[in-house]
């Protein structure tokens, strides 16, 4: 067997096209363009790369954006005051604080300061809680992108056994919540694994749908995967590669070449889940501008 490739680049482009058309229609009705405010604390090069990709995506779909760069010595109070200013600014629809933050700042505390109605990353406890209740909310972009891939490729989730490897607040946990809780697109029997999981293979080998977000290069080998499984690789790991001009290459958490021979569907890295994350951020920002999730009463 050789798995069908799930083309995240293609699906992300379709999502972005839809957002671009919806933004044009929204603006055509006399509304201002959606506006995303990005806050970067410090000067982490990787964060700059991610923000660059988000900025280009905004420009591509007609969303306005600007990035505020703050000193990495900023106090928690000063940062929260900046966020509060944008919370009440009617010209700002979405607020995104780029993670990770410098170690003296608590990301929980900072995220909780964001107005949940502008939390387009879907990290605020109000959105996380509403996700768990299967209520309308801003859904974390990466797992929402995975659910969108299932929808596009008509991959059935309901009643399947889904196993998520990784339990972070931004990927693994909301992924497991969407798969298990969402009435419209989820309802899988879901297992979530983390570093303390005793025998990872015991779980992965039983997965109809295996989603890996552990940040461990090639953690998942063919012998850990059930024949015919759907395998989604969220991991992005930079490993040294002398043959590449950059001196490195990006690989996933799944050993693609061996696993593709057993799986029915598989995402590549790069070109799988990655492009979906930014596309879903665009979708969330438009929803924020339209106040679709939290209508004003
Ligand atoms: P974190 O480091 O925050 O979380 C990793 C999770 O994996 C933790 O829950 C950890 O367990 C678990 N884990 C680590 N090692 C193992 C192991 N050997 N067995 C089982 N579980 C393990 O990472 P993120 O969730 O932020 O990201 C995960 C990966 O996804 C990274 O490679 C990241 O670059 C990538 N990523 C990709 C995105 C995209 O757009 N495609 C977006 C965001 C992330 P514990 O909880 O016990 O520590």
C-alpha cells in the first residue's frame, strides 16, 4: 500500500481564496477591512519568520495587519496595558501575541488578558472552555486546520479511534477536544498521549487516525502504525542537512518514507499541516471582524 498524500498547500489555498472573497464582499458592503494586531515581545528570529508568513497571508486575503514589537525587558503590567488598549480599540478585530514569550512573562496570564472576542489564536480560557462544551468559539488554528483537511478529503472521523501524540495547549489538547467533542465534525473515540505515556506503540498501533504533535523528529515509525491508518504529522523539526544550501531541512514527527507504505492517507512535512495554520488564522480574523462567534447584543 502507498498512502494518498494530503495536500495542505492546496487546501490552505482554497481556504484563503474563500476568505479573500468573503473579505471583498464584507468590504463591498461598506465595512472596513478586518484588522489583525500582532504583538511580538523581543526579537526571536523564528517568531519573526512566523509573523512574516502571517503578514503576507493577511496582505494576500485583504486583511490589514500591523506588528507591534516590544522590548524583551517589558514588564507583565506594561505588556498587559498594551493588550488592554487594543482590547477596547474598535479598529482592532483580532489580537495575536506571538509565542513563546520571554521567560519572565507568563503566557497564561498574558493570553487571559486578551479580549476573548478578539482571541483569533483560540488560546483564551473562554475559547478553550467553549471548545470543550462544543459551543461556538475561536478554535486553535493548527488543530482546526487538521479538521479542515479531514473535511476536504471526506475522511470520516465519527466513531473512529483517534490517537493524538502530544498534549500541548496549542496543538495536542485542542486537537483531542475537537476530535472527541465536536458534534458536527468529531465524535471519534480519542486517546491522548504525552511524555508519561508508558507504551506509545500500544496506543498508536490501534489508531484509525493518528495525529502526531510531539516535536520529536521521526518519533513514529512504520511498526507503530496500523495498516490503513490516516496519519497526520503536525511536527516541524529542523535537522542538519549538509546537502541543502541552508544547512538544514525540515522533517516531521513521522518517518514519512516508511509510514507511507502502511497508511491510507498521510500529510507530508513541509506542505501538510503547516500551511493550514496560517489559513485558519485568516478565517478566524474574518470571523472576529464580522463578530460571527460573539455577536454584540
Ligand atoms: P510542545 O513542546 O509544547 O508539546 C509537545 C507535546 O508532545 C507535549 O504534550 C509532550 O508531552 C509531548 N511529547 C513530547 N515527546 C513525546 C514522546 N516521546 N512521546 C509522547 N509525547 C511526547 O510542542 P507543540 O505542541 O507546540 O508543537 C508540537 C510540534 O508541532 C512541534 O514540532 C512544532 O514545531 C509543531 N507545530 C507545528 C505547527 C504547524 O503549523 N504545523 C503549529 C504548532 C506547532 P508533555 O505534555 O508530557 O510534555
